[in-house]
C-alpha cells in the first residue's frame, strides 16, 4: 500500500492522486520511487486498465514542482540522478499504451507542469496556474519542460514562459493550447476525464496504443521518417483481431466489440 500516491480504479479507469498536500504535492525522490512502481505495474501486459487520470490531492495544487527542500543539499551528481528519476517517470507516462489525462486543480509548477505535459492531454479547473519557475531558483527545468512545453504551445511562447518563470492562469493556458478544457471545479473536471476515457474504452485498444506510439514517435523525426512510423502502425492493425472485428462490424452494421489484441 503506497502512501504518497493514492490509486483507485473504477470501470477500467485508474486515478492516480499525488498525495502530499501539506507540501503542495511536491515531487520528492521517495515519491518518484512509488510512482515508478505503480507505472511499471500499469504497463504489464493484461493489466486491466484502459485509461489513467493523474491528479493531485487537496484544494491548492496539482503538483507545486520538484521538492525544493530536497534539492537544497544535493550535489551535482545527486541533482543529475534526480533529473534522471523524473525523466524516467515522464517517459513511463508517455509509454503507457493507454490514454492518460492530467487533471490540474491549482498549481502545476515546474515538475508539476512537466508531469502534466507527459500525459496525453491536460484538463484543468478555473483556479489552475501553470508555470516553469525554475530560473527564479537558479535552476533549469529538468523533467522535460524545455523539451515538451514548445510541443504544446510553440517555441516562442515556451521560451517566454521559461525565461521569465511567469505563471499563467487557466484562461491563458487554454488560449495558448497548453490545456484542452477548463472546468468550474474539480468534480466536473474528473467526471469529464472519466467520460472521455470511457469513450476511448469503446474504441480499439490496439489502434489507440498505435496512435499514441505514432504521435510520440513523430517528435524529433523528419516528416518522411514519421510517416514511415505511421505506415508501419497501420500495417500492424492488419495483424490485429481488433481490425478484423472493427471492419466486419461496420460491414454487418453493428457496433464493434473489440477483443483488444
Ligand atoms: N518543494 C518543496 N516544498 C514546497 C514546494 C516545492 N516545490 N512548493 C510548496 N512547498 C511547501 C512549502 O514549503 C510549504 O511547506 P511548509 O508549510 O512546511 O512551510 C507548503 O508547501 C505550502 O506552501 P506555501 O509556500 O506556504 O503556500 P503558498 O500558498 O503561500 O504558495 C506557491 C504556493 C506554489 C506559490 C509556493 O509554494 C511556491 O512558490 N512553491 C514553489 C514553486 C516552484 O518554484 N516550483 C518549481 C520547483 S523547481
């Protein structure tokens, strides 16, 4: 039983709640160890989960960043190991073959914004605040902020936000494309996220995992290389029982029931 992360599962949707509200859910090395173990379990073939929600406990924060107190005494080597730990978590989130939605209620700063951006997309409440404030601490983003923020909002906006450390509210986050939707409160946000994941659940799991892989693999590749990945993913659907069922169901004018393989 973990303590820093709560895990609940309903109808194949797992909600992971970072649970360190007294420190605004700041990311410590110990928290990363727990989160890694959970993400590895979710990746096991046959694990009965079709979607993940990542959120934070309490009213104030999703995650207020990497644990600043823990970083105070770190040597450069320990700092590098901490960055590697966080990057391993973001890589695991991206590699999950199922949709992952970050649900942000309150602060998503530094590592919080970075973990949210490693999810497939972000929902937030009206009280959410986003930012990469590392430069105000003499630090740099290290869990993917310099890399992923520009994918969401474009290089110019990412540079401006990172160089100034400025915090933005939910309205600006929506306008610049960092978040997909803004909700009046956390309950409405979580209900909508569950609803979207249930909609995904009725689609082909094989096709969704291949789409996720293709989208993520397209970064850093030339257009031709990325299109090769896409073509290969399409080919792989022809090897799946899901494609057999999906196409047959269309022809027979009935809803598809995907076997997920
Ligand atoms: N690391 C470690 N502890 C943190 C933290 C972080 N990133 N963010 C908040 N906390 C702790 C505070 O130290 C405080 O602990 P304490 O009660 O033991 O003193 C507790 O969480 C509450 O935070 P507090 O600052 O009192 O809340 P606030 O409402 O006044 O301010 C923030 C909220 C988010 C504006 C402020 O906490 C903040 O700026 N946090 C750091 C954000 C940041 O720079 N993140 C990137 C790190 S690289």
